[in-house]
């Protein structure tokens, strides 16, 4: 089933809010902040805008000292995880516009545009971290490790292939798979890396890096919320697309995403670093996979993984202790550095 690319200028577009559709709608592309079909967007937009931050406002002077004193296993993990995160946010910055071209609800177009900007800021933050702690030669080596590390390259291909499939064959089914790939990336693929940086901090190492990651984590929570909501709306508006076969494909994508993240975590962290081990990584990522599936109304895959085994990650991920019910998107407070807690 084809999905139509939205026109840039459409004088005959629908102006009635009730006629808006996530895809294949007849949009004027007018950004009307007072007439939104998707009520959750108003909360999302305010949260995302309040999250604005600049990487250089975080002091990394202690990290420069700490990096040279990291144990070899910690340094290798730091470099490889950073290389992976750099790739993820770079491909996100490039791909979100491709998805946005086919979304015909103007308020969602705004959200995806803000997300693309935030992904660019994340890429900038990783460069800032590398520029601070290592030489230009070492920086370039870390930036492109994903090209030579077979395990790292293989997991990048999983997400990249989904994005390319949609570009080559823009069907509704492939769009849904691309949206699901984004959901997996935002909700699974970052998390063993985030855990690693927070664990360094609780061991008294690399506090500036952890703070950079904390702000990135806060942004990623809004991105996770966005793609979860897009999937939910598509299920409501295009129920005939979500056949049992497609649902099973999407669940299989989540299973592969979880397995990739577990294998990656065991590869770069394993049992070599104080405070984290292979068993914790596996339990935590499987828990996240089940949680993500439940939140879009799908059956869980991993039996027995219903409780969060790493609650300390939540505590360290909290940017400023402004609590928010992430999955219901009801914030109790907003501030310049307000935060969504991924209620894990």
C-alpha cells in the first residue's frame, strides 16, 4: 500500500481539524498552534522546547583528567559506546526529514523538525566531549570505529537497512517499520550506553560526560514519547495496515533490537567493569523491550522480565529532579531544564 509524499504548497488542503491524518492526508502545511488534532502534541512541544541546552555549558575539565586514568576496559568501552552514539544521532538527523516528508499532520511535522535539531545538538555534544578529552587523531579514530568494528557495524546495519528500505520503496508498511525502527533506536539502542556513563559517574569518574548524557537522555525520552504516540495514532487511523503478519514483524524487530543491544553491551562492557555485569545488562534490556511493546499495545516477548533491575539508572538520569509521568505525558512542572522520567 503506497504512502503519498506531502505537497509543499497546497492551496486546496483541508482546514478542518477533524480531517487531519497522520499519513495520506490533504494538508495545507499551515502551522496552526490553536487547532491541533493530536492533543498530546501541545505538551510534547512545550517539553521539547523547554529542554533547550548547549553542550559547551557543561564543564569537562575533570573528564580530561579522568579519561587518562580510566582502566583499559573502561576506556575501550567509553570509546566504542561514544562511536556508536555518534553514528545513531547522525543517522537520525539525516533520516527524520525523510519520515517527515510523508507525515501529513502539521503539528507532527513540527515535532519531527525539533527532534532533528536536537539530534544535531547531540552530535555536537559528542564532538565536544572528544575534542576535550583526546587528540584530533584519537577523535577521528573514535568517530569512525563503526566502519571497522564488525559487531558495531552489524548493529548499525539493522537500523540503517530499515531506513533505506523505506527510501527505496515508500509503502505504508515500510513507513511503519521505519517508525518502529526509530522507536527501537530511541527506546532500546541507547540504553546500555547510558547505563555505562551513569555507572562511571557513580564510581566517581567522568562527571561531565555523564551530565552531557543526562541531557541527551532527557531529549531521547521526548523522542521515545513522540514515536510511541505516532505508532498509536497510526494503529487507530490505519487499522487495516496492522495485520497479524505486520504486528509479528514489528515484534520480531523489537526482539532483534533487544538481542543486538544485549550482545553489544556484553561485548563492550561485559563483566570487566565495576558496577555492571552481563547479567544486569541482559535483564535490563529485556525489561525495556517488554516495556516498549506494552506501551504500543503489543504482547511482550521476554517472559519473567517485568521488574526494572537497574533503578539506579533512573536516579542518575534525572536532570533536575522535576518529576514527570513520562508514559502519560503529564508533567508536574516545567522549567528551562525540565525532565521526562522514563518510568522504568
